[in-house]
C-alpha cells in the first residue's frame, strides 16, 4: 500500500525563474548590438560595432575595402548609421537572404 501511495504523489514543479529585462538601446530605429555592421559617417568607411563604452559613446572597428580590420574609433551615435548590404566588404558580406534577416538591405 505504501508503494502505491508513492506512485500517486504529484511531481514537484520547479519554481519559476525571474530576471530583469532592460530596454534595448537603439540606433536610428535599429537595435544596437555588438557585431552589427555600421558606416562611420565622417570617414564613409564600414565598420563593426564592437561595444558601447558609455552610452551614447560607442566603439567601432573600421575595416578596409578588402574586409580586414583597419582602425578602432570611438564615436557617438550621430556619427554612425546601419550599413547597407552592398556596403559590407564582399569577403565578409552575408548572403542576401541572411543579410535581410539581420537587417541589412
């Protein structure tokens, strides 16, 4: 009898996890996240967003026309915009379908 009562016992339910979600920071309507391709307006060079130092100050690694890392710069949000697909160097450019899913048009 004790054995059957053990089988009928309700399974333990895990306690729900809780976390705090902060609102995403935005650049011209697009989410800021590291690894995003941007164009540095003063130099007209493409680059990769490498981090947010002290918002709105951001770090960008500029790349040359071959796609190699060229020079790190620190700038403000007003100095950059999200890159278009054809502005990304060909060696590092995603396919059009994948690029569109990432927000590059």
